[in-house]
């Protein structure tokens, strides 16, 4: 199995994205992940290896790096400063806890059909504003939120949601709520 990314999809619409949606990526990262997935599947077919692709949507949970939005928010909510700086709060993303993603990877390895792509997603979205509000509710320290246009991405999609029906057919269902993910992130980031 190889781990891909939702960034591999192109021409993203407001509907839930299925594995047969057009791919090729809209960014250098998305294009390289798409190339990785394409080459992996081609190599597996030629070499007679059982290769599947897990296209992972937006990860959240303990240990997520600050380069990803949930990790950056967690760092700001636990850094001792009074203010949290954010970009555009409107985009909606399909956040899946890293622990649920790992369970999905295992299910794909055990039960997946070689040559197939599986969306590792929840099939639901939450806005960045919802995520910020959850961090506020779960945080032990009150913070002021300051929106900065410089933190907003240009050409960002308003909504990205994965169709996880193929994953559900493998018996794998996300179990960790967004609120639990945020709470666990804050607990793991606080000094012991």
C-alpha cells in the first residue's frame, strides 16, 4: 500500500469526491502525490504485487505537525501567548483523526483489492472556523482570535470532502470525533 493525498484530485467541486474523480493535482504537491500513486499502481500491476492507494484527506490528532492547520492552531493555543492568528475561516475540510487513518491503512492492507484507490476520509466537513471554535472550547486558556489575510491561501478550495463508501465496505469506520481529536491534541501538547 502507498499513502496518497486528497491533493491528488483536480477540479474539485462541492460534492463528495469519489475515487474515480479526475486526478492530477492542482499544486506541485498534489501532482507529485498523483505521480507517486500512478507509478505505484502501474509498478504493482506489472510486477504482480498487491498495491493499493490510500488517499488521505486532512489529518488531525496528537502529533500533527505545525505545517498543517490543526497543528498550527494547537501550537498557538498552547504557546502561552494571548492571541491566535488565523487566515480564512470559511474553507471546509474533511478532517480525519490520525488514529482513524492508521486503522484505515491497516484495513486497506488486510482487505483492500489490489489496484484500487481508497479515500481515507470521514465523508463530513467542518469549517476552519468550527475547528478554531473547538480549540477555544477545549483550551484551558482564553485566547483572542485575529484574522490575517496574509495567512490565507490563494486559490484555495472552499470545500473538500471525501466519499468514504469504499472504505466503509472494508468494515472501517472513523470513530474519533473532531472534538475528541482537538481535546487530545491539546492534552498531548501541554507540558507534563
